């Protein structure tokens, strides 16, 4: 698989909904009636990446008040701003009662459980779980930016996201990352 071309120019995110403040990210009610749609990007390029992604999807479905409502194909991609072996990537849609930061806590715990280490920025990783979107929430606090600030630069996010939620990926955004190598792998 050939290497990706150098980092492309940042694609401006299309106009979105009215920004909300961090105060609007309060936890969902304990009754569980308050559910939210979140999109999570999964990536792995160390170890048995396919098994890791499958295990992670099972673990996402076991998070409190959470169902996995859609999963993309798994895609093989060359590293972007990273190194090491090719990645496997996918995107999942969750219906969850977790608040945004609570969801991030769970994702980071799953990364840690998969042996994730962070020796340097963008290092190869056993498991990366990023929140792409949480309803239409816009959030900018040190631990969590929503929508994910770099998602529109990355074919490994946009292609699987477009597979399960085409309305969230404008065609011009997909076209802008068309030079990045990404190929679906057969499911078995
Ligand atoms: P990468 O940017 O390569 O995914 P990490 O997984 O190590 O790197 O995450 C770095 C930091 O990014 C985390 O500590 C996390 O708090 C922060 N972060 C900010 N926004 C998000 C998001 N939308 N999803 C996941 N992590 C995020
Ligand atoms: Mg991450």
C-alpha cells in the first residue's frame, strides 16, 4: 500500500448548529430516558487490530445506558500524521445515556484496557477511540472538542462515517480526502 501524500490543507467544517456551552453537557438523567446519538471513531495499528476493534465494539455496547446502533465496515488505511503499520479503522454510532465527558472517560478506560501507550504524539496505538460527534453539540474544553476538530481532514474517519451516516459527510469533504488510501476489508 502506498504512503499517503503529505498532510492536506485543513477542510473547513460546514456550517453547523448553534454552539452550546460546556454547561450544556450535563449528564443525562439517571432514569435513562435521555439518550443521545454519538459517533465514535475506532482505530488500531498495533497487535491484532481486527480482534481489538471487535472487542472494542462489544465493550461499547456494554457501556452504561448504551447501544451500538450502527457499525461501518472495517477499513485498512495508511498512517496519517503517524507511523508504524497500516491502521484498521471503523466508525460506530451509539445511542447513549452517557454525558459527553462521561463517554470520553469510558473510551479512555477502554483504550487503557487495550494496552494503549502514549510514548509520543500520534504514536502507533493498540486502540484509539475518538468521539466524532455527540448530537449537534459543540464543545471546546481541554479534554474534549466536539465535533472532533480534525475529522474533516481524514479519509479514515469520513469514509466509514459516510457509510453509516451519509447525511453527515458533505460530498465536497469526501472529495477533499479522495487522495488518501483507504480500502474496506472483507468481513467474515
Ligand atoms: P489522538 O488525537 O491521536 O486521538 P489521543 O487519543 O492520545 O490522541 O488523545 C489526545 C487527547 O485528545 C485526549 O487526552 C483527549 O482528552 C483529547 N480529545 C479532545 N477532543 C477529543 C475527542 N473528540 N475525542 C477523543 N479525544 C479527544
Ligand atoms: Mg484519540
